[in-house]
C-alpha cells in the first residue's frame, strides 16, 4: 500500500491511505481507531464468533473522512485485523457507487473466517460455510460458529457493489476467486506482488560469509516472521540431521518459541535491516520454503531476485513463482525432509550459478514494481471508464 501510494503521488494522482498502523506514513494518511478499540473488537469477535462486525464508531469516523475525500476508487486490502466494521464500510461503498478494487492477499474475503483453508482441507467456502473445522484457529471463536452467516453477508455485501474488481496476488488465489462468492465481479485478474529489484539483487557476500565463519559451507537459508511447526521449523531440524557436514542451515526470524535448538543451525533472530536481509539471500546457496499455504510467497520471490535457487513445497502459489522446468530450483510434493535433502544436494551438485541467472530473470519478468503498479492503474482506469467487458 505504502509503495503504491508513493508512486501515485509521484505521478500527480491524489492518493490517500487509511489503516490502523500508519508506521512512517505522513502525507494523506488516516489512522483507523486506536488500541482500545482494536482490543475490544478482538474480544467481541472471539465471544460472538463474528469478525469485522464491531469498531462501529471508528468506522463511522472513517466514512466521514472518505466522504470528505470523495474518492473515485477505493482499494481494499486486508480487513481482518479487528479494526473495521465490514457491513458499514461495504454498504457505504455500494450506496455511493464507488468503484472498488479488492486485493486478495489471502482467502478471507471469500471464506466465512479462514485466512487459509488448505491446512484443514476444507472447501465449504465454494457453496456455504458452517460446521467450521478451523473455528479455534486464526481469529478464534470461543463459543459460536457464525461462519455460514459471515459468508452469506460477504456475498450480499460484495454483490451490491456495482463496479467491483478482484485482484489476486497469484494465479492460484485468482482462480479461487472465480469459484467463490466473488465470481460475479466485473474484473477478476492476477497482479503479482512486486519486489524492490534494486535492493534484492545478486551480491558478492564473501565478507558476510567470512564474518559468520561459513567460508567453507554450502548454505541453506530459510526465513519466517516467527518460527513454528506451520513454518517448517521441525523440517529444518530434521534436515540438519540429514545434510552432510559441509552444509549449514541459517534461519532468520523470531526463534523465541523454539524450545530445543539444533547445533547445525544458525539462528539469526528477526532481521529488520533490509539491506542485510538481501545480503543473506545472496549469500545462500539455496533458499528453502516448506510452507504449504502461500497466497504469494514474498520470501521466495526475494530469494529469486537475489539469484538464489529455491527448494519449496509444491502447492498453492509457490509453483507459479519457482516455475516447473527446474531452471530456478525444485518443488517437493510432500513435506518430507528426505525429499528436501535430495533436491538441496542436487543444487549443490550443479552449483548455485547454474540456477542464479534464471532465477533473477524470472523475478525481473514477474515482480517488477513499475510494471505491476501500472497494472493496478490500468484496472482503475477500466473501472472508471466501464471498460470491463472489453
């Protein structure tokens, strides 16, 4: 959002952002609610079983702000963090006939409550939710299953928006949208997330490698916001037992929940320095991503932009990023450490250089910031000019 906002302002387009966390945003930025409201919303959500039905007064203030701006387009990103009243917002958009772009960073907009549904192997969202197998996961409900009502409400609310475009950040989630309550949107299109290709690029990281005492090691790199079983920490630990002594696993991300750490794994903790993160990708001989649920997979794209081959789980959006021809790395059909080990050693056999150029080229072709933001602007233009049937 921040990057698109800055690009539009640079092009002379009036752009405004509304979100709960403004971070470093200054110009044309509006904060929705406050910590007390967010906490209360989260509590009421868990007690009632309904998410996105509270923050009434914070949302009314937001609607007053929107009314002052009188926007031609509203672009909606993630709305499931307990800070906004969804019925109020979508009803306002429909009543004022504002062209709307819905960006699917996950599956929440077309399910009853699930951000991801793969882990539960649930396809109820295609018709109706209810009897939810993930009721205690994600944003949990303590008592009630309101997923059937929430999905029905979403269908009614989105259907009432005349000029609606749905953007999936991968072909996988875009195809899901075509089977969901969003299938009647005027435009349903994939636009990949973009990567800062100037920052994330191949680099000479021999000094960093030397400083970490890894000069003679084949480096297997992984990253997660927080390491847990869903992010594959157990698989990395098993890999550490399987890989030969000349291989070293390096993990970035919050490792505070790991009870027993492995001697053949280097834990770096959370990396906030983007330049350092880019160097770590470049230093690695292979990037491993065992996550089974990726709507896009930004870390995979960043690794490829740095010329680092990838070994990843063959599911959801990941195959689109890595490709199927083996030029940028390999896909694994099961989260079996032995299968990952086999593919890692195959990259070690051929050498990182055999994959690096293709990985970088694929990243340039698919994740260009300039090209992909322009694709959004093209969608905005189509909605404003009623060109969706062209």
